[in-house]
C-alpha cells in the first residue's frame, strides 16, 4: 500500500514537511486508522494533533470523515479546520 500523506496550513508548518510517502500497512484502512498509525509512528504528527486539536481530512481530494476507507495508492490530506469570511 503506497499512500501519499499531505499536510496543509499550520499542520504543515508544525510538521516541517508538506508530504510523506507511506509504504506500511495499517489497520483499519480508514482515516482514523491512518491518524492513529501516524500518531504512534511519527512523534511530530502526534504532537501536532495534540496542539491543533481537531484535524480535517480529504481522501483523493474528497472531504472525508474518520470512517472513510483509504484505498491503495491514495492521496490523503490533513489540515486544521479553517474559517472564512
């Protein structure tokens, strides 16, 4: 499973990178499963999640919730909630 994980806004600043390539399987293969995997295996992501709080996600450029399945070769984007005016 090769997944591109992208980070935006303040999450990108805190991570210090805008993307990661992930070749490791994780379970469940959902947004929640990926977030949990990254929190355990990437201390910077775990710290960022704690500082920012709620993080939104998109899978293949479609907004996703925690239960959204992540297919092989997907692009998953994480970003903090945004407000507009």
